[in-house]
C-alpha cells in the first residue's frame, strides 16, 4: 500500500527544487563562463582558472571548518529553520548582486560567488537536519529521495530555460547573450527565494535538546573528536574515508571546472551549456541503472567501474579537440556521476558497525559535502604554473587514481562468517 506524502514533506522536499538551481545554473553553468569572459576578461585563461579554482577551494575549506559548529547547532540548537534561512538569504542576496558586478571586477565577483557557495552548503546542513521533524525514520529514505529527485528536476528545468535564454536572447527581450547570462543568474535568486516559501510556511521546527548554544558548539567539537578517534581505530573504515575524499573530490572538481576548462580550449560557451544540460538529464536515469548493475557485479566493482570512467573522462578531456568530443564526455560524466555517489554511500553503509550509523555517516557526509578543497585549486595552480589548460585536467588523475588505489585496500568485514559479496 502506498503511503501518502504530506504537505509538510512536499514543502521540505521543495527546498531541494529551490536551491538546486544555484548548483546547476550558477556553480556548474554560467558563473565559470562569465567569470572567464567578463569578470576576468583581461586575464590569461590559466590565471582565470587559478582564480576560479581558488575561490571554489577556499569556500569549501571554510565550510569544512565550520561544519562541526553548524552540525552541533543543527543537532541541539532548536533553530534549524532560522539558520537555514540565514544561510539561504545570504546566498540569495549574493546571487542577486552578481549580475550588477562590473566588467573585470573579478575579485568582487569571486567574493559574492564564494558567499553564495557558503550559503548554499551551510543551508543544506540545516535542511538535511529538518527531516527528523518531517518524517518518521521508516520514511527517511523515501522522503530524502523525493527531495533528491525534485532537485534534479527543478535544477534541470530552470537551467534548460536559462540555456534557451542565452542561445535565443531576443525571444526574451534581452539585448545579447551577456544580458541573458545576467538575467539567468538573477532568475536563480528569484527561484530560490520563491520555492523556499513552502518550507517556511509548512515545515515545523523539530524539538531541540534544550542545550545552550555555547555548550552545543563545544559538544560538537567533542563529538567530532570522538567520531574521528573511533573511526581511526577501524582501519577499513578510515582507509575508505580517505579514498572517498580523494576520488569524490576529483568527481566534484570535474563538475565545477568542466565549463572553465572547455572555454580555456576555445569552445563556444553555448555549446558547453548544452553539454552540461545533457549531463544533468542523463544523470538521473543513469544513477538507477548503475545501481542495478552494481547488484549484478558487486558494489565495489561498480565503484571501480565508475572511477575507471572518470579516468577515461580526464584522459579524453586532455586529448580532445572538438565540441563533439566534449558532448561525448558530458554523457560519460552523466552516466557515472550519480552512480559513484550512490554506490559510495551503500558501500560505506556496509562497513559501519551496528549502532554507529548516525555517528559515522555524520563524518562521511561532512567529507562528501566539502570534498572540493583540493581539486579546483590543484587544476588552477597546474594551469597557471605550466601555462597549459590541458595539463591542469590531468592533475585530477592524482585524486581519482589515488582514491581508487586506496579503495583496493578496503575489505568489507565478514557477515555471518562470510565475506560480503562484491568485494
């Protein structure tokens, strides 16, 4: 028997629909384009790549440092909605201001973009924690999947409209493609604010633990230290988390830096936007198919396959000379991206000792959300020092192959005397 999804659950899930527009249209799509062509117009392509990579990495590093504090507040503070709105509004305001930044004002554009990333990720911490008041534990997976699917659809829908705006600006009464990009970025802020309203109106604040905020923050660091100590004692889990941090950093780097890299090779931004749209819509069904394939060959082999696909993506990206190849690579990324993320979570779940899922997944989620610290700045630094955009993408292989090699050292523990299948 199907269970009805309540108004509160729909309202919670629609925040994913709301903020995914920032991830697609701004982070992955138009910001890298406009940053290189407009805000860093006078800079060498390798210098603009360094600037963009550093901005992504610094914002991710700041949020990684803040995560234990924010996590403690989310767990014990009793003001999740208030903090979510604070971070979301900071990002929405920064996104609204971006189109008004003047040409070649790259530092201000990078600063506002960094604030947007911080608001996006910080808001997600509190958004995730609100689910405990939205659904019973037995419905967490279903309602979480609802949010995930709405995020794909919402982010993809607005991005598709934005791509049409840029390709056909006259249809929307816009002067040119540059005006269309600015309007697209502004549309993200409006979309984000509008579809956050259901959460504000209908999602109830879960009960707090009644812990004072100062104590809550101290307890957060204490919990983090305790979790790290416990994880460090379990070698297979500790090794997997390092492996995961490396290869997922490579995956996220490809997502965030792909458009910048294509532009460095001289490809038209309109073609790059269309390719990114292809990735978005290939990703959803491909994730489901990847899960079925892993059921046949084993989760660990499925992860190896995904990592191998990303190695092909990087090497092919280094060698490619045409937009047609960029499209083919975009399809490959769409095929593997969601699969690697989903299988990593299920593989990690099999490693966790009974009774420690919340503690260990808290650490896992922190690494996953903020694992874009190394890759972007590595790409930027290699591009700038070598003077070659192509060399920059090869540097991502260090993360992907390094993660894959460490994954090979991870053995899932025996289950009822037998080694888990698929290892």
